[in-house]
C-alpha cells in the first residue's frame, strides 16, 4: 500500500501526473494533498468496477451465465486508466532543490 504522507503546500505535481489527472477530469490545486487525490481516484475506480459488476450481473440475469473474458478485459482497461494508483505518491510531485518531495522553490 502507498504511504499517504503529507506534503507541504504548495505542492508541485509532475507534468506527466498533471496530464494523467486531466485525462481523468481531475485538476488538483497546489494546496491539494496528493493523498486526497489518490483517495478520490481510488473511489472513482471502485465506483466504475461496481458499475461493471452490476452490468455483468444484469446481463447474466437476462441471458444466463456469461464468459468472464469481456469483464476481465474491462477491469484491465480500468487498471490502465487509473495507473496513477500504482505509483508512490512521492513520484507524483516534483522534488525541490534539497531533494524533498512536494516543495516548490523559486530560488
């Protein structure tokens, strides 16, 4: 499990993380803690998985037992979509000149 540590604002998210979050419709502020974004993404992914499970159950109710191939493919696509959840939070933010994650220095 990821360590959900606290970062001192302003938090500077890495550009690749910002773009991945934008692709998901999430735009954190410099005051938004990465752990909050992580928990939000995890909740979104959980919701999408539950939707797919419900859809699968409805299909099985209407059509009988179904192969799991399509469902497994959909879950794999969700894992790829939410790939940031597999990255440590320290990799979400830029490092300062001192090497500490999440600090912004204009010096």
